């Protein structure tokens, strides 16, 4: 697995949040509808706001059921990362991220399958063989490159971690 550890100072995740059901495989139509409902100019505005890592437009999931049950609700935020001192513009939801370590997993290939396969492998391969465990906080997906039809993509999966 292509993985790196990043020690981040406090930052914010800001964007447009909604509650959706958890779907383990394939495209989540509820998330897709949420993103599609945002006007194109809002995507462009969000891109200009992001000023720290993770870079680009982000797919953030928070408040996930501890057992990860299919169909349970989670908070999904379509947004960007802001440095701690950057004010959150009116009309955007924000999540405050405390300082801490993040495990960053790079994926590339068919989308969303490559991302979902890597996500599963973090639990079955990476965490059991490394001295880290998940800590409280959201998971973040940064889409670095993608095909026009989103059939393939290169992404980074950011997971908050702490020593095991």
C-alpha cells in the first residue's frame, strides 16, 4: 500500500454537509445527488478557498456508525481544507480538526472500486501490521486526478490515527 504519515496542525474542513446512508460498494446515489445539486460556480468557489492539505475538493465522511453498518447514517461534507486562521465563509458548514497524525493512502485505478478496495485493506492489512489505530475524526478523500467520466481516479484517503 502506498502510505505516508502526516503530522498536521489544527485545521478546518469547510463545505456543504448533509446526512446520507452508508453504502459500502459502488457509487452512493445520495452523495452523488448532493454534489450534483451544487451549482458549477460553487465547486469553483470551493476550489479557490482551500489553502492547506489535504488539497483540492474533498469528500469527507463523519459521524459514521462505529460498526459501519450498511444503511446507517453518516455526515457527508463536500468541501475543502482551510488553515486554522482562515475564516469559514458564510453559508458553509465546518468541522474543526485538532492537531494530530493522519495516515494517507494513495489509490489509483477504476473509481470508486480502487478507493473502496484500499479502504477495506486498511482494516485487513495496514492497521494489523502497523503500530497505529484510528482516532476520533472524519475520513477524507482528496481526488487528485480523474477521468472526465470519473471511471478512473487517483485519490488520497486520509484517516486520523494515533499510536496503538
